[in-house]
């Protein structure tokens, strides 16, 4: 598998019930997010005040958030056949697998899909294994039929609640069979692993589990996603304390980072389940009172701040992707990510320009430049800032002294060698 460190990683994944997905779902989510933004933070000072973004940065963040919601509100979407789907008969799920595939194919045809998309099946424990694999098979078979033999770009299948290495192997074997039957290129079906059981951190032998789980995927595993609420529940954490910043979550995410450091597997954090939803809804023919309007505003602002702080915690700990569960969370997803990159932009720009100059000079005079790791870290900063939209392409040359081609090479050492 080609290294992914310099490729675009989506900054979030939106989860929604597979039975509800339509070809234009991403567009509708963006329109809803803009409506909420207009109603509850109609200008940059308001959004800055709600989220604690300094006034000098709030205007830039606000402009980028609004542009993103209009242009590409959803970067990744997962049609959910698991927790977000509910308890339904087998036949109903199989029907939804096919109808959802038709919608995905329609979105691919008319250009309304997000750049990353996939499905989450049920777990492959003994009870649900056959149903989960059948759903995956039906969905992919119908999708390929509708598209004339192609998968959408960046399509994945997410495997939840892993309790044995054999479950990852079973999905890889199922992919082999599906590819053969549908005449898809070998290895074209990829999977994500949900890390939401104790076994996903340490296996039954006490060893760190993720390297073995990735190995069982035989090159198909592209990401590991942390599941906050299933994981905390499995450790006996009570509902009131199940949240993204609980110490047991920090520990698990740290293990994930160490286990997969230097690999091609992306990491994603979990979701904030405190949703920015109005407390009161207007009844037909009866407007909300001023007090109810104020309570709605307060509830949404509190939820926004909670989500924003969770994302900042993830970003600080080098988790650059997370889950979103509600369209109004798109506002704070982009605000948090853009604020995070923009507040460090000037310092990172100065440091990278200096590193490039020093490294090139050392190369010219035959000296050894031994701090390439720091240079690579700065390069990674700008790659992520560019990919998420915090920095536009036209500003890269001024900020880094690099061409887009150099930056997208993803290698600080390669850039320096190319400038000899």
C-alpha cells in the first residue's frame, strides 16, 4: 500500500443511518449547517465570542467556515448499518443495503458525494456475522452494478466492535470473494477498524492488538477510528462520565498512536454526543417566546463550545480527524480546525522557511543537516492546513517558500535534495 502520510485525510466523518441516505445528503447537511450558523452566529464576533476565538482570528475563521459549508460541507460520510441504523429485521436491512447503494451511485454520477464515503456494517461476532457480511456483499454488488463496474473514490467499509483477530481476517476474505465476483481490481476494497473494545487495545495475550489486527487485514486497513462511548462503557465508566476527554480515552488513543506510528494507517478520534439542538420548537401558528428563543440560543452555544473544546483536545494530541453526528456540528468542526492551524500559521511559516534555507545551505557546503524530523513536522503542518482548507493553495508559496508540487511530495528530505 502506498504511504498515506502526505495524502489528504478527511478531518471528520459524518455518520448517518444508511436507510436515510440520499444522493444529495451532503448538500442538504451543508445547507442545514449554514442555516444554523446564520441563526445562532450570524457574524464573526458572535462565533468568536461563543467559541473563545480571539477577535483578530475570528474574522478569518468565520470566512473560511462559511466558504467551506457552501463549497464542501462534508468531507467523509459513513452510511451506518450499526448503531445509527437501529434494530430491524434482516430482510429490511438487505433492502436498505440495495436502495442505499443506488443513492450512492446516483451521487457519484451527479457529483454530489463527498470526497470520501463508505458504510459501517455490524460486528462480525458469531451472532451478527452472516448478516453483516451479507449486507456488505449486497451493497457493493448493487453499487458496482449501478456505476457500471466502479467504486466511488475513497470507498471504505468500517468494521465495529472487534473482539477477535479472525473478524478482521473474515472481512478481508469476504473482500477477496467480492472483488473476484464483481471483477474489481484486487485490493480495491479497503476497511477501517473501530477501536471500541478493550480487545482492540490489548489482546487476549496481553499484547498491543492493533498491529496484529492490521496484519490480518492483509494491506486493506487504511484507518483506525476510536469509539468513545462503547469503549468507556466496556470499562465500566458510568454514562455521566463517558466523554471524549476521559483519562481512559486518552490512554487508549495514546496506545493507538504508538502502535501505528510510522504506518500508513490513519487515526481518527470519536464523537461528541452533546448535540447543538434547539430546546424548543415552534408549534404551527404559535411563535416562540423571547425566553424560549434565548434558551435555544444558549443550548446551541453550549453544545458548540463543548464540541469545539473536544476537537481542540483531539488536535492538540495529533488526532486530526473525528466523528460528527449532527449538521450543526459542522460549524464547530471547521471552526476548531481552522483556528488551530491559523493561530500557529505565522510561527510555522517562519520556522519552515528557516529550516529549508539552513538545510539547503548545509547540503551545499557538505555539512550534515540532522534535524530533518523537525522540518518534516513543519511540512506535515502545512500539508494538513492545505488539505483541510485552512490555507488556500495560492498562499503556499509565500508561507513556505515551496511549490505546491514540493509540498505535496510529502518529504522534507526529498525537497532539500531537490534543491541541491
